[in-house]
């Protein structure tokens, strides 16, 4: 439709306008790309000039890196095991309150992480709404690694749930029903048909959620506290080191930058493989 | 990510004309914005020349000064009609890092000499810093005192949840100094045992006090001035023996790159004046002269 409309306009004017428009659009892209590239470059320039590479291997960096890896791994296991079936119910279930539930589950995306941290604190700290009862059983959560994982799950869960639910919603129901008719039980259909078909969306959701968990700062520092090796993840270490040792803060930032790169590249590769596999 | 790209492939031409409109708008607005801020800067400059009508004074101050400086800010705004006092409060070490990175500010008030000395050494301070007030380190515990702490010596008991301010924050530096002295009193290994009880290092002294206010931590080091009226129903204070305690000295100075050097000087004058000292005393600080 649009194509034919374009052809009807006087050729010269249309071509000229299109040139101008695409020129400006390319400028816009260049501006934004530069805006993102310059700060990233500055991190590397500083590291090279100040010879801050050594700080990457400092005990603070290694402990923070190891803690971030362990907590985000735990977060991802929880999200995949609990989040996948939950997302399926959200995508397929039309029950009373399902819309309210959808809104509730997406709330942490919009909530500032620091507000999430206060909320977690008031719920699970020693004098908190739930924490008080946990404390009676001898369970304290604040200042523990478990609290870090809780903060990460709270913040990252909606990102996985939302993309996984969208993926499930796009799976053609007739394929599932055909498999059911063929005699497969519901669990088998879910695992063998639905999950493979929604797989790219699940991977995309998992990666976004993981990235969000890795970058989690506000909720973690407020709810879990800040102690090396126990609750000081990479973002907290960057913040803490900034006050005393800028070299270390920069080196840690470069380290995470490297990670981000590796993740984006491997996701590109994996999703291409997944798409090839489906065809 | 990549996976979403398939769905998002839109005909470029459909996007271009709205994109063009948006772009032109952005450019026009950006132009307005920059010229606007330029003229704003010009106004500020001329205001300064014309007998200091208005202007914004930006103060970087140790977080323990939160309440006292808020009250002094109101007095300052009354004394200098049209001026606005903006305070950025945090750990002195963090504020120093911000100044070193070129944060625009007029006055720096530190909770320790060390940070001010670094600022002087880096040539960031105008004139000589003045000690304007003193403060005393104390112990704070939650009202119900779950770890049953009666004095500093109890800090080494197993399973005490102790919170400290972050590394290099003056309140934490002072605390470590106190623990070092206590080592001689309570036996070697005391400091080490206490440090193994630390469960979190907070951004600044007020953040670590808040951990006790919320009842999550069993104890923390704070300043006498942090025991503000609004937390008195939640927190108990335990004094540190006089031979072990540390008196914190607070220096203040105008900054070299101050946009409002006149106002900066007036602020330092107010803080060191009789009236200013009275306000500081009200918030549990001790006069610099003692």
C-alpha cells in the first residue's frame, strides 16, 4: 500500500526528501552510538594510561567477581526452575485475577531498585514483617549471601517472566493439542513441544534477567549490606572502591565490560543456532 | 536482543518522516537548551558582580553534619535573601573523590583532617581550612539490645552483628583507631575478633547508624551528633571510655573552583560565628575551641 503511494508523488521531491531523511536518521544513530562509545572508551583509556590492569586481579576484584558469578548463577537456576512454569501459567491461564497478577509480577521493572531494597528490608530484616518470624526460628537473612540472591531474583524475575510468557503465548496451541491427541501427557507436551518452540524467547529472557541481576546495585546494598566476599558483588565493589581507589573501580568496570561483550556475542551465536535448528 | 529483531523490522521509509520531525525538534530544543543555560550562567556571573543578589551555594559536607547544616542553611537563606543553599551529604572520603573529579561545589566540610589535607595538597582549596567543630565517637545499639552489649569490650563476643562505615570513611577510620587502642586494654587479638564480627560496611556514618535504627545490626560506631532526636526512641548510646575514645575534628574551607566565592566565605563565617556554633552545639557537636 505504502509503496504505491510513494510512487505517485513527484519523483524528484520524493527522492530528495528520502535522502535528507535517511541522512538525518544516520546522523542520529551516529550521535547515539558515539554517546555510548565514548564513555566505554574512556574506561579503557584510563586503564591503559594509569596501568590499572593489575587491579583486576586484586583480592577485592576476585572476591567480588566470584560472588557475582555465584549469586547470579543461583538467581538463574531459581528463575528457570520456578519462572518457566510460572510464565507458562501467566501466558495461558485466564483465571480470576490473572491480570492483576501480571501487573504485580511486572512491578519490579518500574520500581527503582533502591525502593525494592527498602521493601525487602522491611519484609525480611530482623524486625521485618516476615523477618521477625524467621528470626524466631533462628534464621536471619540480612547481611548474608542469600539476601543478595533474593535481591537479584526480585529485580530480575520480571525480565525473564515477561519474555518467557510472550514466547509461550506465541506457541501455536494446535501443535500442543495435536501432540495431546497423539497420546502424550501434558508435562511431556510442555517439555518436548512447548519449551523447544519458545526456546529463543526463553534464552533471550534468561540473558536479559542475568544481565539485570549482574548489574543489581540499589536493592543489594540496601537489603543485603556491603561486605567483601559475603555481599559485595561487582557493582558494590565498584562503588566502594571509587571512594578510595579509583584505579580498582575502573579496572572492575572494564572487567564487567568484557563480560558484557562475551555475553552479547555468545547470545548472538546461540540464538542464530536456535533459529537454524528450528528451520 | 537479536531475537526480537525479526519482529521489529519496519520499513525504513515509514519511520523516516516522523523520525525527521523528531530529529528537527531535538536539534531545535538542544539549541534552546544550550543557549538557555548560557544566559543562565551569564546571569549568575553578573549577579555575583552586582552585590550578590541571589545565587546558589553548593556545600559538600560530611553526613554527620546533615541536621546541623540543614538548620544553618535556613538561617543563611534568611540572612542572604534570594540565595539557595544546596547541601550534598556523604562520606568525607566520597566527597573528596567527587571534588577531585571536578564536582562543582563552593564549600567542603570534612569529618576528618585527612580528607581536607588531601584536598589542600591537590590545590583544590581556596585559603586555609579552619577547624570549626569537634565530635565524639560513641557506640549505638538498638533499644532492645539483642546482643546485650554493655560496653566496647562486648564487641568481640561471638555472633555480634557489627556494622561499620566503609573503608576510608572518617567514622570508620576513627573506629579502627579506637579498636587499636583497645587492643592494649582488652588483650591482643581483640581488634581482630571485633573486625571478624563486621557484617557490613556502609556508605557513610549515617547509613551505618540506620542499620541499628532498623534493628538489623547489633551495634555500630557513630558520632555523638548522630544521636538525633528522631532516633532516640529506637537507639541506646554507650559511651567509649575516655582513654580509648577519639575526638573527631572537622575542618571547613571554600573551594578554589567555587562559582560563588563570596557566598562560600559567608558560609564559613556563619558556621564559625557564635550563632553557628550555637546551632552545632544544639546538635551535640563540641566547640572547636575546647
